[in-house]
C-alpha cells in the first residue's frame, strides 16, 4: 500500500452514502412522465454509475422516453429544466448525507499522499457540499466532477503532475473500474453503499478486489 503516490476516490457510494439519494431525486424530478419510462431509466441509472446527470437525462429524453410517448419537441428546454430541478433538490439532500467513517484517521496514516475526488457528480455542487461538510481539507489533490468525464479528468490531472503513479482508485461502479484499468491504475471496489446490483458477479468475473468501506484501508495500511 505504501507504494502509492496518489489515491483517487469516487464520491457517491464511497465518501458519501448518496446513491439512494440520487436515485430518489431522479424519481422525483421525472414525476409526470410515464411510469414505465421512469422505471427503465432508474434501471439504466443504477447500472451506469459514475456517468454524469447531463448524459443520463439526455439519454432518458432521447432513448427511453420515445419508446413510451411522442418524442419531446422541446427537448433542449426540458433537459435544462430537469438538470436544474435535479441540482436544486439533490444538493439539499447531499448536505445531510452520511459520510464514510474514519477519514481523518486514514488521512493521518496515508501521510502526504494526495487524495483526489473524481466523481460523476457536478463539480461545483461537489465542492459546495464538501466545504459545507468540512471534508475539503482531506482532499488536498482536488475535487473534480462533471460535466467533464472521469477518464478525461484523470488523464488531464496526470498530465499536469497532480496525479502521480502508482495510483489507487476506490470506486463503486463498473465505470470506475473500467476507467482505472484503461489508465493503468490499481482499483478497489467499495461495496457497502453501491447501487450496482450486479457488482459481486462483475468483481468475481473481472478479478476485482472488494472492500466494504473506505475505513477498511486503515487496517490494510497498518500491515505495511
């Protein structure tokens, strides 16, 4: 463990217990659309963790909703309205979300290794929530999110010298693992708060190591 020069964390399901919050927020803002369309979208959302709301809501309007009703003529304005509603409702809920245990203790153990948040959540929203919850102090490498995607964020910050190798990525989605693998970053799947229903078989089939929570890293680091 002590070989790592950077530790990258996803936010939802890893640092914050917020996956259910975001799922319910999607349900709330989509009320008024066909129930079957909403259920198909929720399934898509849960199986595609780590993708930004911008992409997901656009997918809903473009690929899911037309199966159940006429294609929305004013798609762009509807999309902007849904994004705004989601942001307003979600942010208030995130202020109240549960935080992973023992972050301060883990930060002490990992010494000066930079901690970086790379999330599918909106970057400004993330930074506001982390500041409100007094978490920004832990993430000395920065807090990054959408609209830029995770692959591009890590690639950019690697080029800037902020993310140094070897690096470790802690995530709770298939996307997190794929991004880590494509960029030659070690990966641990954090399972306790994930809403990726098929994570157990996915991790088994892809030889992905799992931990229940971020706090388990404390015992792992102490062994080395």
